[in-house]
């Protein structure tokens, strides 16, 4: 669940939540909640599919139509290039911000290569351990920063006063971005494979799998709440 949260939270979540809250306060938090509920339902369905049939999402596509996996592979190739380039750039920018003497482009390339090696060599087990640790560190940092922001706000009551759900003029695209962007599609697509790696094979694992997904998207929503506090502040 923590790994799924890590896969679902990215630059898009941070930027959308920050910019939305800076413009509209906490009033669009409802859109993030809708997005989390929708993504939880889809993820739970992917996990339930594997528990019921033993199939991964790709093999299920093949059973629905022999041509569907090829369409999905083309989609993954495009998304992998665009999304991978964006994530590499974000990682390079973040590292360069911490160490200004280091240039962004070589950092982005180096971090991408390290990530690839980690997956190839360590497979899922190493990936899970590292991502769990990094995700906990990220959550502690973001929530701690949000708490500090509340302590330094001139008017903390603004958080409460802007909390009622709203859709101000000009906010439709931001609300749609929150619904669609919160919790990434890549993690949902991978979840069936991760359930298989954990050895969850039958319906007896269904309650654990549901709790696992619920914890994941609960963390995602908490992260968005913290980013919204920062944006409002």
C-alpha cells in the first residue's frame, strides 16, 4: 500500500494541489477526495481480478481481445517516454536545488539509470523496501512542513473558512486535474503484478488487499491535504 502511494504521488499531485490551493484555498479538496475514491475503486478491482482469476491486467486484456495488449503497449511506450522524461527532470531539478553546484541534466540521467538498475538487480523486493522508506520520509517532511506553515500563517482561520466545497469561476480545469491526477495510473496498472509478487493468490486475501489499497489512498489524500495547506498558506 505504501509503495502504491509512492507510485501514485508525483510532481503532478504536488503542482496541482499547490496551485489550486493558492488560487482557491481549501475549497477544491472535495475534487481530490473524489479522485481518491475513484482510484481506490479501480485499484481494488485490479487486485480483485488477480485474486479471482490469477490474471495480471495485461493477460486480462488479452482474454478480452488479442489486439488489446498491443494497443496498451503502444500507450505504455508513449507514456513511458513522456512520463519517464518528466520524472527524470523533476528528480534532477530537486537534486540540483539541494546541491546547486551540480547541473540538472547529468543528475536527471544518473538518477534515471540508478532507478533502472535498482529494478533490474533488486526486482520487486528491493524496490518495495526502498520506496517504503523514501515514502515515509517524504510524508514526514510534507506533513511537518504543513504544520510549520499553519504555525506561521497570519490567518490560520483561512484554512477553515475556505474549506466548504466550491467550484469558483475558472476552477473547472483545476478540479478535473485533481480528480484525474491524484493517485497515478501507473501504480494502478502495476498493482496486479505487485499483488502477485506478494503471493496473494485467493479470495482469503481480499480483506487484506482492500485494507492495503485503503491505506494507500488514505496516505495520498493526506498528502494532498498537506499540499493544500501549503498552497493556501
